[in-house]
C-alpha cells in the first residue's frame, strides 16, 4: 500500500483525536478545548470538524485493505 500525504495527515488527526478522547474519558480533561479557548470556541470546533473528516476519510482504508488482500490471493 502506498502512503500518501493525506493518509498520514488523516492518521495523525485520528491519533490526536483518540488521545484527546482518552483524556476526556480518564480525567474529564479536554486538551483541545483547554488549548484553544473552550468547546464553543470557533477554532476548537474547527479542529473537531477536522477530526471528524479525518475519521470519515479513514473509512476508505478498509476498502484499500480489502483490495490489497484480494490482490495477494
């Protein structure tokens, strides 16, 4: 599988989002909100939207993995 820049960016956002959700779950601490001015701040909301878009984009990885498995058979 070829690694593209968009794949790396999306995976990085997914990892950062997962770490943020882990902090929320364990410590009730939202790192993004605390850095960028609260949950309702426009910049925090923009970052949350980027996390969501990255997650949707990463759904295409399943299709690529399936195609790669079929190529090896």
